[in-house]
C-alpha cells in the first residue's frame, strides 16, 4: 500500500493515465479507423500522451483547485447555521 503522503501524485498518475487512455483512443480511432494493429497503435499513442499528461496534471491541478475554490461557495456546516 502506498503511504498517504503520496496521494496527490498517485491521484495525478491515475487521472492522467485514464484520461489520456480515453482521449488517445478516440483520437486514434477517428484518425485511422478500425485497422489491423489498432490496439498497438493506440497503446503507442497513449504512452506518449501519458508522458505529457502526467506532469501536466501535477502542474495544472493546484491552479485548477484555486480557480474552483474561487468559483464554489463553501457549504455551511449544521453547527454554523444555529
């Protein structure tokens, strides 16, 4: 099991992996169609996409959290309502 202090990095790894898998699959399919060797081509495209996506997520995530923090109003706790 991975220690909790690595949660942000593991989250970024998994998120970037899944998103780049999905996007590269759609892009590869739209570009070449269902051809022989599609899976190998998709895997190759996915790995190069993930190599860019993972560091990008680590850099962009803190900025995104700040933007979302400014757009979303915090919920009031039940103890604050009384």
